C-alpha cells in the first residue's frame, strides 16, 4: 500500500509530513466543532477523550505531546492519513468545477470522528450557524463531560445525557434540539442505535436506521455517516450543496466521484461557501 505520509517521533511530539494535507483547513471547514486557533496559529481541540494542540508550519504538522502509541491509535485515523487523497484529487480534476474546488481547498481531509459525537453535533447543527453550534457543543461538554488535565472536557457519553433529561439540557441553550439530543442519547444507550452495525449496512439502510431518531433527517444522517462512520459514499445536502447540484450537476454528481461523493461534497461545499 502506498505510504501517503511520514510520521517523525521526536522526544515529546509527533511531526507529520503529508503532502497536500492541511490540518487547519480540515479542522475549520464545517465538519467538526471542537477546534479553534489562537493568535499564534496554534490549533487546539478534543477528540476521542484526548486534548490536542498542533501547529502547521514549514511543510509539517507538529502534534504536541503526542507519542507514537497515541498517534497510531487516535490521530492517524482521525486525520484520515492513510487515504490516497492525491489520487482522488487527480480523478476529481477531470471535472471543471471539482477542479476549481480542489485547487481552492484540496488540503481538506475528512475527519474520522467518534460516531456518537458526530451524530449529536450534527443534530445540534440543524438550522444553526457554526459559531453557535460550537457554543452549544462547548456548553454540553462543560455541563456533562469529564474534565481533562488540560482544562478541556470530553464529549459526554449518551448515558450522561439520559441521566440529565431534556430539562437538564437547558443550560446548553440548544432550543428545540434538546429533545432530539435526548432521544438520540436514549436510543444510543439502549443499543437501538448500534453504530457498529450501522457502519456495515448498505448506505440507504444505514441512513434509515439513524432516521429512527427524532429530528434526524437525510442531511443529519448523511453527516453522521460521513464524518462519524467513515462512509465516504454518504452525501450530505445542505442549502449550499443543493445550489451546487442545481447549478452545476442537475443530472447528478460526475462519475469520478462514485464511491467517494462525500469527500467531493466537502470540497465543493467549502469552495462555494467561500466564493
């Protein structure tokens, strides 16, 4: 298998050399909501119960205080480093509009997030803007997550939300979404929503399973599948993507995106939203 990156393990840090990959673009393109950059360009966030600070400079990405074991078990997969994005982008560039999108934001990788966090985050995202989504998610974690040594909080497990109940979610100020968050937590805790099983189902069946949750429609189900369950064939359609399809692809996405339409969607979404 082609090696798409090099990881250099220093005394306390891990340095990634991955041509064409931008951590900053990947963390700030609307697919995850627990990352922010400071005035020095350092990115900080939490995933899979681990806080991470990283810096992107001189053609490399430094993951601070990350050893080989943590890199191999969490961050290598989280940043989707083993996928051959360069071949994908070459294939996409056969299409004129996709080539523009890839030229604009081809450094994006799809983040392989924890399935429950991805589902819950995109339930929160409904009819919402990114700053407000980040605020609600941060308040949810501070309210019901575990505090880490860094001062950050883990994303709360479904059982914590079930214990809190709909009324207990009032401090996160999520509005009508609170009852949907609670229903998702209830179904995840009981095993009615089984992420391991859903990941293996045909795409349409997998989406229907997730849509058993109150308030989960096509878009949220597709986001949960793409960003939380590694289904690169899932294709979320929001207002931006709907416009793109109407204007550029009225007959459907081009053949070069077959099997990875979700990745192509991310490039198109970020390109159009910023242009």
